[in-house]
C-alpha cells in the first residue's frame, strides 16, 4: 500500500528536502507540499492524505491551531516537524497531547544535510503514523490545558531529596515502563492516576533529544507524583517517576544495601533506539529481579521485547498493554510472541496494577 503524504511547512527548502527523501521510497507518495495550513485546508477539500507532516511556526495559522482543527473535524495521522529549541520542544509536547502521532526534528542550520542524515527516522515515523489506530489516538489524546482536580497533593520535591529515609524512603520495588508511538498520551493517562504511595517508576519513551525534559515537566505539572528527566545518581523513590533523557540510555543500579538509583550514559543505538527500552529492562532484570514490574506499552517495532523477557526470567512480573487500547500494537505484540509477558491489560487498568504491585509473591500470577 502506498502511503500518501502531505507536507505542510513554510520553508521551501524543508518542503523540497522532505519530498526528495520521500521520493526515494516506493511505498510513499507526496500528494501535496504546501506552505501553510490555509493552503493545506483547501487541498484537504479535494484529497485525503494518509499522513501529514506539519511545521509548528507558520504564518496565517500555526501548526497547533491546524492540528486541533483537523483532529476535531477530520482526524488524520500527523507527524510534527520541530526545531530543537526549548520553545519548540514544549509546543511539540503540546501537539502530542492534542493527538499528533510523533515528532521529528529539523535543525536551524544545514537543513539539507541534516534532514538527509535523519532520513531513516523520518521514514520510520511516517510509516508508523500510517499504521496508527486513529480511534485510539483520539481516545488517549488529552486537552493540553487539562487539570486533574481530584488527585492528591504532590509530595514536596524538597522532601524527596532531603528525607530519603522518611516517606521518601528508597523504593523496595521498581516499576519499569517502555513505550513509543502513542506513548506520550498513554503514559499521561497512567501517571496522572497514581498516588504518592506508588512504587518508584523508571520510563523509556522514544522521543528526540531535548524533548524529554519538556515532557517530564508537563507530566510533573499534572501528576501528584514527582516526574523528572533522569540524571545519573537519581534515587528511585516511591511517588517518583524518572524518564530517560532523549539521546541517552538509562540503566538501573543498586547501591550497597540495595537502594536503587539510575545511571545515564551514552552509547550506540540498541534495538535501533537511544534511549532503548531493552537497555532499561535488562538493567532492571539484573539489579532488581523479582521485586520489579515490567510493562511494555504502545509503539512500533520490537524494542523492549528481549529486555522484558529477561525481566520475566529473573522473576519479575511482566505485562503488555492489550491490543484494543494500543495506538500501535507493535512492541507489545513482539513481547507476547517471545513469551515475555505474564498477561495483557487495558491501558486504564495499568495504574491500578502499579498501585497494588507487591514485590513479594509466592507464585507468578
């Protein structure tokens, strides 16, 4: 099947570069390349692309306004095209919350060369977007300005740092989450439902470098648990979630006495990703073993399946998000095929499992 793509970007150079990249692949056809959302809306009256690549800052109508409009009126999978700036990263996280499927990055200099270097990422994002379950995107997407009035007060960050042996004691069990396409919305649904009594959580969400900090900040503003981008030495504590920084691997280790913490390090791509879910899960299997819970969530590809299998073999409880609630049932499906999972759960049941997770079990459930 040919994937029909519409490019919406006010830069003629970007439009030309993206078209030249797509034209190399027989399964992708550029059906329109327009300079702003106003022109895009006119073209959408006559054509229906399978995927739209969308710039953020454009004249006449910005990308967020356009995205909000089409997600309400005529949902189409959208891949955001964002520059690596703090402002753009925060806006991109907003776009993902509204319903964009993925974000690809574009540089502010040397556009042709840099976009060419990112060809594999761009092509994979578009192919993944063409396969998404749009009804699940609509169901999981959230209002960016949404508040959650019924959650408990957040545990003070100063308490987390200064009183590790009090309420913020070192976590005796660790929950590891891995996600990719559709994961930003799914993770928000899970984390906003957790209380500060939940076990310590470590997360890999496939996301470009410099975007994970904005993602963590957004989640921290919504959740009663503390959410942050990981740094080497961060302790894994109850009521705290740590997100692997984009462009780095994150692993779990234990100090003398068993207190778990994380280490962030560079290295080659693993399972075609950095950060890699496999890297995180394998480290949890080694450091925590049967006191851990591994959950693989929506996403394209197979990252995390082998690591989850190692977690299960170490005695951990392992779970896959079920197909019915996944935006893309790729990563969970591979994990299930490898017999790496104990069970499958709907997205809305995952938070309850995390809350009730007990590290001591007499038998595998």
